């Protein structure tokens, strides 16, 4: 799941770019198409019990600082991001805010630190794998990162669904889950393979392919950036697939922390129902992923 910022940008470059988009969108909301809502990953009728946390001494969230807009250090040196705000809202929902800590570490150290009980939960965009499930447990997903099409506005595409792309050239990065997903879901599309994201998006901007299929997070920022030269727009979708794209963003915990895992699931469900999760989503994804 990491890294999600465009490969053609450095960490600092993407952070500056993302911050500029958020500032820009704050003054132009009325002129922009309203972003779609965050899909609900919890059944509105489901009520997850809130465990008793009265004996909890502290709740230590572990994160990293190199995964904007999810977790990063902002221009003032403050730990910020979607995951950071979500961790704080979880603490508020569980009424343990005074016991909560958020510590940033190098990404490579997160698993070892959690295993050594030097933290209680990792919230850093870590992809769930079968190997990790042998060592740790995970909360319910709180965000899915979909795949999307993006089309060149000059391409004569008749229709507003993926069916209109049948027989047309659609770029995709080779040997990726998105190539496999494109071939499985849209066999009538003429897939054009590219070595990397920069080559793919350049070809799309220059009209060498009619559309592209890739990660919605990266595409949503790119179409709003100067790099796209206003050539393109998101098209149809979103497309979600646990088989190809994984289980989504979760919080990782030690396997024996069943009470805390249940508490986090309760908090995530509550934040989904009361709209706070949606508010955080719109704060960091003003143009939407869906």
C-alpha cells in the first residue's frame, strides 16, 4: 500500500504539492465538483460493543512520517495526516484522549517496535499480508484505495462507463495489480503497457493513449496538478477488489490484544456512523477518490 505519492515527485515535492491543492480547494469549493462520499465499510445497523478500557494505562499509536497525506511532518514540523487525525478521533471516541500518545518512527522499525510491546497499535498504511497475519492482528478496514480510469478529454469516447473504452487504448503499468485487474475485469480493452507511472501519465497527457488505469489516490492528485496540463479527468469507477487491491487500510495490533482490537473496531464503526470519518476524508482528499 505504500508508497502512494507519485513516483515522479520526491517526498517534499509531493507534500508541497498536496498542501497547495488543499489550500487552493479551500477557496474554490463552490467551483469544483463535489467529491463523492466515503463508502461505508460498516453496516449502519451494526453495533459493536465498547469494551471496558478503565484499566488501560496508555494507548500508544505508532506511525511513520513519509506517507503523505496519511502521515507526515508538515511545514511547521508537526506530525499530521489522515491517520494522525483518525488516531486522535479514535481516542476521543473511546474517551481515553488523556492516555493517548502518537509516536513517529522509521517505517522499517514499526513491526519490531510493536512486537516488542513498545507501542500498542500501528497506523501507517501498512498493507495486510498473510505473513503479517501470522504475527499480528488487524482492525476492520477504515479506508479502501480504489482503482480508477482517467481519460484524455480530447479522446472521442462515446459513453460514460468503462464499456465505452472497449477496443480503445488504455495505458497501465506493466507487472502490477492494476494490469492484472484491467485484464481480468475489462478484457475488451486494448491494454498498452508502460514501464512506470511517469511514462504512463506523460503518454496520457500527450494523447498517445485514450485513457489510463491506475491507483485512484495518485490519479486524483495528478489530474488536479499542473503536470496534467488540464488534459484529463477521472472516468467511471471506482473499482474495488480485495483480491487485487488488498483488504484496505487497517490498524495493526499484537495478536493477544483482543480487547483493544475490539475497542478500535467499535470506535471506527462509531466514527463511520457519525460522519467524523467522512470529515477527515474530505479534509485530506478534497477532490475525492470515489
